[in-house]
């Protein structure tokens, strides 16, 4: 293993007669010199002990700092050797210039995620932990200097081999880039590795939603009360989401305390810790009846206390679809899509829909305009009268 030597660089004498003190080592037989930003004359320098002569406080402090700088170089060399990772002169200088208390980039991410707990929505925190687990599976203990364009491109290929869709991969890369930018701001990473990384383009996923006819069929099945208790309860929850556009996270949090008059007023869990802008959803007669069916005379606490785990709900919805003769792979998200497409079809009010869904960007809402192209085409008939 390369030895770190502290030396007076006599080839660079300054006008005041002092010489710069350097650290010297070899990486792959290539000599590496690192400036300590300390200086001494030949008379002040102890060649045997490789330190500045004297017992004054300034001299002792200078020698202590220089020793620590040498130890930092040695620690980098040892760490890379223990991780069995090739250390190059460029990596050594980058690691030296950007010291950190983190054992790896993944460790850096995990410690920053902890700061988000209680600040960001729990789902966001969970997703970020999922990301860092993927990162560690791909390459454990990757240092900051290893987060390069090649690393990111390799990560992308690894995720694709694991069958990850382009849309999911784009979301993962967005999280990856978020932490890379933090590392750049803190000067742990110098150049943005995403600048020339492979681009992953979003694909148009199949948006599942019920037509008005299918929704009426589902309501009829619910009113007949012929389903098993579990499926009846699942359909009740699903229909309420169809009438209100709630995400499953907001559905679980919905309570009687959020009902003001004929409105359900709530702050979406997804943006709870950001803009805190409340959403007002008018409760139609069916919505009110669904709440009563769930609770009887109870008027406090959660609106739907018997909600099941997400996976269980989505599994039951597949059976609900069969009972309703709906040939679509329903999931809870499709209820929100049903609400949005029916609202837009009936009103044409895209900006109002944006408010009801709690979207911060109109582009998120625009997907529903694309979901009903037939209606848009039909609306162009207004120009047929011009001949």
C-alpha cells in the first residue's frame, strides 16, 4: 500500500524564502502531490521528522493539521483497498477535496431521508427508502466519486433487466437526481453525472377508468346487496372514491371532522407538508349514503374505519369487476380516474378539475383530456355549421 509522505517542495521557493509543504504518495505508480497550504523555510523544516520545527502554539497547530491531512489521504487509500475498488489519482484528489463523514453515497442518502421523516408524507419517505435499497442492490458502498454518468447508465440498464417500466424508472431517477443535486450543493460531487446520462422517456400508460354506464352498473350491483360482506365493503369504498376523486391515502385519512356542511374539506396527504392548500369536494347524495352505510348513526372519527390494506383492496376489486361484468383490471387508482374523466366529460372545466384533484401543475390534469379524445373530436362538430 502506498505510503503518504510529508515533504517540503523545494522546487517552488516563494519570494519570502518559504516553500510549500506537500503530501506525496503514489497511486498505480503515478506520483500524486497534494498541497497542504502551509509553508516553511529550510531552516524551519525538520527533514527527519517531516514537520515544522518549534514548540509555539501556531507551529503545533500547523503540524497537527498537516498530520490530519496526511491521515485523510491514508484513510481514502485504505477505504478503497478494503472495498476492493480501484483508486485512481483523480478519485483520490476528488475524495480529498470533498471530505465527508459518510461511508458511501447510499449512507449519505439514508441520513438525508431521516431528515424527511415527519416533514414529508410517509409514502414519499417510504419511496425514497425503496430507492436507496435499489441503489445498494446495484452497487453497495459506492462512494461519491463513483456516482458518474457510467454508474447511472449501468443502474438504468440493471433496473430495465429487472423488468422495471420506463415510467417507474423515470420516477426512481428523479429521486436519484434529487440526492445527487444535494451532494453537488455540498460539494461532495463536482460535476453533474446526469448531464449526459441516458434519457428515459415516459410512456403513455393505460389509464383505467369506468364509463358512466359502467359506473351505473357498479352502483346497481352495490344497491342489490348480493355481494359478500368483504366485496360489498370494497365496492362501497371504491364508489365513494369515484364520487370524490380521493387518492387511497386521503381516503384512509378522511374523517367526519373534515365534513363542513355538504363539503369534504381536506389537505391531501401527498402535499400535506408542502403548500397545505385544502381541497373542497361537494358530497353528492350517493356519497352521503355510502358514509351512512359504513357508519350507521356514528358521526365522529374516520369515515371508513374498516378500510383494508392497499393490496387487499386492489385484489378484491378484481372480484368486484367480475361481479359487475366489467372487463377491466380495476384498482383503487381507477376510481380517481373515473371521477376525473366523468367530471371533464360533463363539464369541460379542466382548471376546475385541477383544483378538485389538488394538482399543482395543470400538466398533471391534462392527461384526462387525452383520455377522452372521442369527446374532444365530437366537440369540434360546432364548426360544421360553417359552409
